[in-house]
């Protein structure tokens, strides 16, 4: 009887020990779902987004195919280079338009994240919500130990755990829901593309 009671009390203490970290993870997951719902309402379901995404996918596939072909004649090589330049320019423009289009939901999502962070900060300010399995160093330690009292470097603050959860959960949720950026969008340079050395 005593062993059963001890086991029960140990499990309760264990659940209490991880309750703060589970709360932060749970709220991060719910926030990620809310943010993706907002993005779907403002962006992903619109015809403009679907058209831009389709044009980026087609341009990136066409670019890959053109780069794999190796014509032997010099005249064909020059013609192919001009065609590749046109496709790359089109891809960059579409990627820039997509980035500008996503700004619509970016402000709303940022506001939601700011409000949730403020709520969590008021609940867990100065509290250790998790233990890191390693001893961080430099700027990582400043982030993980932000607002905490004590010298234990493995103590993890809410801000650091929330930051890690926000990045990992939302990225994987976007992949699962099929909302990841088009494959060619990164190559296109996004909102602030790198200057093309061929134009200099």
C-alpha cells in the first residue's frame, strides 16, 4: 500500500515538474494553428496566391530542366543562356510578388504572437519552465537564461522554450498542411533578392 502511495505521489510530482513546460508547448502549438488559420483565410485560399505559387513551381521546374540540358553548338548555348535569364527574372519577380502578398497576414500573425508572448511572460516571468540537457554558451545562454535568477546554466526560461517551439512547430505544421513556401521561392530571392552579378 505504501509503495503504491509513493508511486502515485512521485507521478504527481513529476507531472507538476513538467506542467509549466507542457503548458508553454501546448500554447505554442495552439498559437501555431491559429496563425496558420489566419494565413489560410488571408492568403492560402485566395486565387492570387494559388496563381503565384503555380507560376513559381512551373518556372523552377522549367529552370531545372533547362540547366540540365547541355547543347554543343555555341549559338544554341547563347540562346539557351538568354532563355535561362528570362526564366530566372520571371521567377524572381513572382517570388517578390509572393513575399509582398504574404505581408498581408504577416502583420496580423505578428500581433497574435506578440499578445501570446506577453501573456506567457506575465505567467512565467522569472520561472524555470524546463531543464536543458546541455550547458549552453555565449548568446544561447543569454537567451535561455533570460529573466532567471541563479547560476544554473541548464535552467530554461519561457522565452527560449517558446522561441524554439514557435519555430519548430509552425514550420512542421506548414509542411503537414501543405502551406510551405514553393520550392523555387527561396531561389527567387524573396522580397529582397540578391543583386544579379550578370547585370553589373
